[in-house]
C-alpha cells in the first residue's frame, strides 16, 4: 500500500477570494497595499472590493544612516541606508556623491555636502543632482592653514549649519538652478554667518552682534539665527556691501553651557528650542556614566511673539510652550522641522540626532551617532529611534525628507497618456516612422522620470503631476482639428461657395489648384509643430 503523500505547489492565483480579502484588510501601509494589488488580477480584485483602504501617510522624514566605512578612502562603499519610521525597515540607495563627505540637511530635500577636496555642493539624494557652491577657501575672515596635528575631519566640519531661502532647482528648467536661491551658513571657529547666492563665486560675511551661532532658519521671507546664549537675530542681506544682523529677541532667563539652541517653524509660529545635555566629553572621565560621554537629558521650548510693550526695544518676546499638541519636531544635522503627528510620528515629541561636532570630532571614539532618540514632552522620557548602531565622524545620521513611489507610477501613466493623445489620436500626423519615434521618445521620458525626477516627490508634487496630466490632455485636445458638428453646420454654406470656386477654377486654371493645398499644408504644418511642442512641454 502506497502511503506516500504528494504535495503540489499551489498557484497563488487560486487562493479563495475571502482569504485574499482578509489578507488585504490587514495591510496598513500603502506601499504594501500597492504591491499586493499588483501581484495578479485576482489579488487586485480582492483590494477593489474592500470598503476601507489604507490612506497615503503624512509626509515624514527618513533617517539617513552613516556610511559603513568612515574613512577618506571609501573604495566602492557607495551605499547609504535610510530608515523608514513607518515600517522600521531600511532601504538602500547608491549615493557615490555623498561618499566620504560630510552631509547637512537642508529644505526641499537637498543636502549640503563638503569633502576632503574642500568642494562644497548641494546634493539631492534621490535625483543625485548636484549644484556647486562657492569654494571652501572663499569664506571670509578665516585664515586656513593646513596642520597635520589636527584631525582631517576638522576641514569638513568647518560649516556647522545651513539654511536656504527657496528650492535651488529651477521650476521651469530642471537642468538649471534657481538664481534667486540664497544659502546662509554658520561657519568657522567662531561660528559666524555668511551667505551666497547660487551662481556666486565667493561667500559674503554678515556683520553680527555676537559669535557662536547654533542654528539658522528661513522664516517668512527672512533669515533668522540664534547664538549659543539664545539671542535671536534677523539678517538683512539685501545690501551686499553692508549685510548685517540685528537682535530681535533677548536671551532667555535660563541658560547653561550645555544647552544647544534650535529655531523651528511650527504651525506658523517661530519656536526657540533648547537642548540640554549631560555627561562628559571623554568616556574615561566619568566611570558612573553608563550611557555616553554626553547625552541629551531634557528640552525646553519658547515661542517668539511680537512685542508691543512700550519701552521694550526688542521686536519679539519669549513665552513658555508646554506642549506641541499634535505636532512633532525633528532636530539635528538638518534644518529643524515641525510635522503633524501620524501613524509613524508621535504627537508632542521631539525626534533628535547627534549633532555635537565639537565633542565627537575629537574625543568620542567611533564618532557621533549615539545621542539620538525620541523625547516625550509630556512625561520627559527618552526612547531610541533606531535599534542598531550608526556612528560616524564624517557624517552621522540625519533626517531627510520622505520620498514617495506613487508619483513614479503616475509619471508612467502621464508619459503613456501623452504618447497616446499626442501621436495616436491626431489626423495631422501621417508619417508612421515619426509616430513610432515619438512614442519611443515618450517612453524614454517615462524611464527618466522613473529613475531620476520623481523619486523625491511629495504628496503636493503628486497633485501637481496630476494637474500636468490633465493639462497635457486638454492641450492636445485643443490643438486638434475642429469638431465634426461645427463642420456639418457650415457644410450647407460651403456647397454654395464650391459652385463659385468651380467657376473661378475654370478661369484661373491650375494656379488656384496649387495655392489652396499650399495654404492647407502650411496650416497643418504649423498645427503639427505646435502639437509637438505642447507634447514635449507637458512631458517635462
């Protein structure tokens, strides 16, 4: 008697629909839901009958971890890992442009990088586009001398923080930069201020009332900076010959040497956040310290409000903030950011990374990266934001904006739609070879979008892409020939005109026959060129 049991691999397309629905209902992440529906038609049908589908999560930053190799010579170690707060998983991205370079976070998804070659760039980590900034040696009021006794990383930690006024990329030309974009930097041994516009060849110093600035921020059309004591200044850079900073808010009453200051915009308000650290610089100095040579122990938040008190010379006054309500702050080597809470962002919390370059660049073995966590404002507790270890002297972890895969798919639909409406639904195009060439061109545009342009898009960018799709389709419709009903209305009038034309043709001979198609051909050619230009414009 044969008791053997034969097991055949089941086809996943044959799974019962009720089981597929149960699985689909358990998916809470939009990426997982999209992947599930893309397996086959049966699985897609299961997602279609769901009453409630996972919503697109609120935009949130990802934690860019440090490089695996923390030396000047990185070899082929170009991979950088990004931690997804929603799934607690990391994704790998090849980024040779950031290899062996110090990175600082900026707005609009850009990174500020400086390497051992002393070249300074703006880098978009997902498009890998770079914009060169004025060289390292053009910073004013600095005497740069090479000293072998100093660690080599001291050169690339020369710039402490930056802020930018607008998106460096030109909206009308992706291959050009925005000439109106201004970069403000905290630099040098004394942490003073300088700025440069895109296209400048050198950095311009700003006259400041004090030194040792901790943070800078572009807020409501002006640059603000705060020093280590908490004094807030606003920068006037309209006059290149006399750029200066003016005090607009005094130092808080409570101050301490271990306090680091941040400026954050949250719900339209300007906040001054103080980060209080404890511990010591070197591990051997304190045997009772089991956490780290230095570590964050507390935060305090003040809001800058307009000052209308008589006799007070400051434009702002400071008021205590006890709660962030439904928002969270992201502080560190990036431009300080405030975001609404979501399924992956805890409300009333501060997400922070290790940015104490003055300590870990000299005395901390392994570099910075240990003083990271999530501070709960309500109960004062701190928990880890990354279970693993990611430390670096060159570029410790920092927050970067999130990128979405949804615009990539929409980009594909957009490219195909333009190809269809631009080359398949038009009577003016009769050259088959050119039509095929046009379709190939659009498909290549889709590939470019997939690989480069749209990986850094946000939800707002997605809406913009949808608007472009609709506008492109409407444009193609507007450049087509007149609708048939209009021609039918004029058909009766044309019958009478044709009788007259026949009489004229019998008189003029062949001249009239040659002129008419020439005019029609010119009109079709102009319409054709207009259509090609429109299709190309909207594909960008």
